[in-house]
C-alpha cells in the first residue's frame, strides 16, 4: 500500500504496521503515536510523518510503507545520464521513475512525487547536493526517502564521507544497470 495521503486512519495504520486497529488506538491513547481526533467524533487521524517517526523509533518493519511500485527520482545535471537511467529503469524494472536536472526541479519533484529512493549526482550545477540532502532530511514527509549519491569524480575516501552528509549509499560512475538496481533494492529493504 503505497502511502499517497498526508493523514491516515487507525485502520490504515494497522494494515501498514500489521497489527489490530485496537492496538493502534492504544498507541494513540497512550500518547506514543501522535495524531488528532476528528472534532465531534471519536475517530483518530495519524499524520504520515508521525507514523514514520513512530515506526522507526519502535523498529517496526517498513515493508507496509514501501509496497507497491518503488518510486525513484533521478537527479543529475547531465541530461544524457538522466535519460538513460529513466529509460532503463522504466523498461527493466517495475519502478515508477521521475527525473530532475537541477536542484530546484529536484525539490519540486520530491514534494510532488515523494520518492522512496533518490539517485542524486553530488556535482549538481545549480545546487550544493549536500545542502539539498539536508533539506530533504528535514522534511517530515520525506524522512523515509533513501538517497544514493552518484559521482565519477570522488575518491573512495570522499565517497565514504557522504554518509555523514545524509546519503544512504554511493554509486561510482560509470556503473552498470544491475549495480543501480541492486543499490535501490538494498536501500529499500532497510528497515530504517
């Protein structure tokens, strides 16, 4: 069940977490899962960002969130790289793929598309990729997005330091399609 909404019912949260709706109500009533009640009703609503935080804090597997088509955003200032990755990933996988060639476009696509995985070149022409990663990490709706850095210019030591900047992995250019798919599968199978 890919999450497209900003707010969920206790029944939807129960399906995602693989628990009974009553369990979700108990989490809500105890204050450990934050949300709100519909005015004039006993119905509860849980914001998706809060559900992410709760699941991560309680080590609940994220399988229920990233089921359905994996959404991949490709961000690279080299239009040829973007076109090739979009074509190959669309034809050879079941991923839903969107692209951006600037940091500004990437920000807009992140808001609209809410990707599960972002493949981002660290040498964007118009934006510092590390600051873009910081903005993505600070957005509650994108906290579960995994970000893979791409570069052909970094040394192994520089690539190793990317994790401290918020990246979840690194792909060294040039790469094979199989390596890209394996990296995407690897980060989407992580529980946190």
